[in-house]
C-alpha cells in the first residue's frame, strides 16, 4: 500500500515554509507529487521565476533522500475552473505525462481507474494537501480527496520574499535562492 500526497503551489519562490510542509507530508505519506502551479507564468512581479528556475530552486532546497520519494510535475493556469481541475486529475490518470518545456520527460504509469479514482501503479491512497479554499472546493466538486493544511510552521510567504528582494533585502533566512 503506497499512500501518496499531492502538494500544489506556485512556489514563487520555494521557501522554508514550503519545505516545512514537504517534510510534514513525507512523515505521513510514502510518496509526494509536488505540483508547480501557474507553470506558464513568469517574468512578472507576482511570478518572477520560470518553471525551470522554480524546479531548480526546489531541487536545490530538498535533500536527495527526500527527493527520492517525490516527483515534480507542473500545471498551467486556465481560465475555466473545471478544465483546470480536469487537468490536475489528468496528472494522476493512467497516461504518460511529458514535459514539453524541457528536453527530459517525466513518466507516470498508472493503474486503471478504481472506485476511488485514477491511481498510480501500487498506490492505494492519493490525497491533495492544500491550504487554499478555492483549490479545496473545486477539487471536492471533482471528487479529488483533499486534506487541509492550516499554514506554514514558519511565518513567511512568497509575497513577502518577493517584496524583500525588490527592496534589495537579504532573504537567505527564508529561501534557498
């Protein structure tokens, strides 16, 4: 039985609050699918880092022994909530997912759908971990099991870090940039 969590966030940038959630998730779940949201957005004040830069920051921030228990995937924004959620569900469906933005591909071969939804080979439990009410509500409407996470154990946010960077302040206590 492989209990697996999905953790979806923009990670603009990945910081110690995100890291504390990853650590917590991996104490309760055997596997983690870390989903980089708003993957197509970059080059703005709100979304300064590209998908590739965010993945590099994440990989540089998480020890290899934890990375061995996780997959990093991405999800673009779309203007239709239902399509967005179906795209999220497709990440866990029995298909091969490929990253067309980089030269390497990522593949997840899933087992056929069961009464609890599409699952990967050997995975018997798949739960989306979120602290976002919109994500929780839209996923509930689409039959995706969710678990609420209240907040980071550390008082920090991507917005605060981006503002500090814009002011030229040191952010090394909060992120792995």
